């Protein structure tokens, strides 16, 4: 029997992982610039955490979670997103009592049962960040700037930042009323999901991906007119800070996020290379979630992006990141040479030099062909004559030049060459 990966999952093969590692490293570097600290949470949590945190009317809760019972009947769920788990860890570790400002970032696998498509899988990988303890508009702008700088550092091109405000508990009822008033006459024409959302959370109708539903949204009045004075001032301050940071953006009055915990600022980073599902990154402010999950009333803001989509964009741009290649390949010829080459391999690796060795019983030409295929910069050839002279032939695979190097000197000489390269 031949086994295949479950539907909606995929293997990330060795030829792909260098690009993934490149994006991960750039994220780590940019988060360090902004003073974020990494946090790692469990892959599964108590189901109620997501039910309370994400919102019962969201597609994630209604359709997409992988939920199971453990042997004691407790309901557990594979994490479908990262924010709720980070809030739980933030509260459980009492960081809210220790730090006036906490800046945390995370990466890892998430799980949602949804229709697989390009760049979207049932097991997918996210990188995200959360800032706790600051409610000012500058923190919103700084988080957006963090995302923009991260993608620029990774080399992603032609991205667009869109921002909006979804209000707060004070003005949210007016936003909902405007949407219901505008769509009410066409309610029967909307999809089943939107008809359900119409009564409980009409803002979610704006997030529908059904083209027919979108037709009925044409001409929707600007909802920012319904924002309360505090939300309008906050949103204008976000604009001002983004301008001060010299970050280009567009206001999209129909932009909402697919999670119910957002308040005030929401944003997305979009790409024209991804078709209809064009969001690379999304986030915003969620000032009520910490309290909703049992903590104090603390403001928070953050974002997350999918690694699959970021990598797919880089591949579409023709980006190539070389993987780890052997810097030197040892080619012993004969049993006695094998033993010496094994010792030299250990010395080179301890010196920090990526090293490979070929102990196969075959000729020099075949071994050189393998070294060339693996793109080794140097090979070191040891035969009976070289052993007698306590040396070997170091061959530069680029220039073709060759020189005699003593066995005792090899590790030091090659390590120096490798340091110069880096």
C-alpha cells in the first residue's frame, strides 16, 4: 500500500525549505529590531478558548476547527490561529502584572478544515506578533510598519497596505444598523452564511467571498461616518503616524477581518499575484479580547501572515535562496585513506566547515562527479601516495586549480577560507 499526505496538507521538501528558512530568518531579524520576543504555545488548547476568543459567528468556529475529546472527555482543539493562545499564555504567565508593555511574536502550524487551494492548506504555517498594554494609535501604525518592513526585508514586491476602522462597542451598533438598512431589501438574495450573519454580526457580511453577495454591497455608504468621536480621532491619528513613518496605504471602508475580536483599526497587506484570495497578511487592534479571556481590560494589537503565501509570492518573483551545501567534499581512495578522511571530516566540522565525505568503493571520476552535483566549493583527494607524504590534493571546483595541503593543516586552512567567504 502506498500512503499519501492527507488532503489539505503537504510536505515541504528540501529544495523548498531554504526559502522558508529565509522568510523565517527575516521575520526574526525584523522582530528583533522592534523589540519583540518569541513565544511558543501548544498546538492544541481547550476548545472554549477559541470559542470565546474568536467568536461563535465566525467560519472558523462554525465550520473549520479540528476538535476532539481526550481520554477524560475534555474538548480540545488544534489551534486555528495564534492570537487567542498567545493571550492565554500572556495571562497565565502573569506578564500583564510584570510588564507595562509586552511585545511577543510567534511562528508555527495552525489547522483549519477549509477547501484547499493555492497557498491555502488545512495545516498551514503562520508568523505573527502581538503587542499588549498600549492603546494609542502609534502602536497600530508601528505594527503595520513592522509588517511592511518584514516583507520588504524578505524581498516581496508590489504589495499594498489597506486600513479601516471597525469601531468599538460604542459605535459598533450604528455600523451594524447602516449595513442592515442598506442590505435589508436584498436579504433573501444573499448566501446562507450572510443571511445568518445579517442578524448576529452584519459586519461579517462585508467579509463574504461570494461574488453575488459582493454585488449587493456596491454603493454601500462610507461606514466611517458612523464611527464615534473617539474612533474617528484614533483612526485619523493612525493615518498621521503612517504618513510620519512614510508608509503608503489606502483606506478601504469595506475592509473587515474574519475574526470577531477586532476593534478600531484593522489592516491587510495585499498582493496582485494571488487572485481573489489576495491577502498576504492581516491584523488589527483587539482591545477587549484580553478581558474576554479572563484578564484585565488591556488594549492589544497585532498581525499574522501565512508562510505558504509569502513563499509562493517569492517563488513567483523568481527568488532563489541557496540551501546548505558542502563547502568541502573529502574523496578518499582506499581503506587506509578512508580512516584518515573520517578523522579529517570530524576536524573540519568541529571547525565550523560544512563537510561531506564519500566512502564508496568507486573511482575518482565518479566521486568528482558527485562533488560537482552537490556544488562543493573544494574537494580534498587522499590516496596511497598522499598518505605516505601526509598530505592531500585540495582542488578548487570553480577554478580547477589544485594544491598540496598537509593533513594536519587542512582544517585550519579550509576553515579560514570559509570564514573569508562568509
